[in-house]
C-alpha cells in the first residue's frame, strides 16, 4: 500500500473575484521508504502539493490518502492529530522558536503526542544525538549556525519517528558544503529508518540523489 496517494487532485484559490487554479488534476503515489523530489519553477504548484499531503490544506476536488486513510473528510482536529502522529516537517527557514533551546525546540512538537515527559525528553535527546548536535542541547537558535539550525529542524522532524517527512526547500538557505552535508544526513535517515522523504526543491543535488524526480509545471505533472 502506498504511504501517500493523490488521485486527480485539483486546488483552486480565490484572489478577490479571480480564481487561480494551482493544481490541475495531480495524481501521485509514493511508496514507503522512497526519497522523492518535486521539482519545478516558483509557482508551479509543488509547495501546494506538499501542503495538501501535509494536511495543511484541502484539495478543491480529488482524493488524498495517507497510509490508505482518506483525509479529505477529516475534521481539523483529526488532521492535526494525523500530522502529529505520522508526518514530520523540515522548512526552508528552519522555523525554530528563538526563545527555546535546541532540545526544547525538538521536544515542543511532542507535546501533541501522548508521551510521558520522560519519554519526550528521551526522544528529543536521541534525535539531537542522531544529527550530531548532542553537545548543543542548551544552545538557542541564534547561537547556532545555519547548518546547525537545520540539523535541529531535522531532529525535530524525526523525534516523533514519523513514517513520512516533508521538506520544503530545506537546503535553500545553506551554502553548498553545508547543504550537501544536510542532504547526506537526510539520506542516511531515509536508508536506516526507511523514512519516506518528499522534497519540494530547486536544488540539483537533491534531484540527483532522489530515487524519483517528479517535475511539476503550471499545476501539472509533466
């Protein structure tokens, strides 16, 4: 069974009285453990696809399933719980809370899970060690380099042990060397944990490393 399935997904946004068709019938299946890149120019629809898979947005029409479970009819609370249980997120801008330490940033999303405090702390520490930043647990984001901040963001994404991680331009704010290191880390997690990764990217390094490259142009897979 595919971990992600989109069938003829269309997404329309209203800008005033003008309708913008962002997705024009996208169909896509992603198997467990794949490392997939969605590529296309800005405005092509790739981030919209990620937002729909990540349960942040709903399609105008068509069906979306996560692990065979249709999500288009779930309530907002059910969608939020699905995100917490099944999906990790890595963003271009890191999205770390500046007032929290690295360890606290990783632990924070786990508050939405039914973990004991001791289990939350154990998972956060383990995730930080897994990205090579165990000794930076008490550092706040502004005390870390861009590459270190993205490693914390990866640790935050994997701490809940999701089966699916969505990464939106995760290397865009990093230099070439750091971006290559971050990508190698994500590939290592993919191979060792069988975690599925779906990237939205312009980065040729990610496209070259992907198991499958899916090109999106003007709201359609080409």
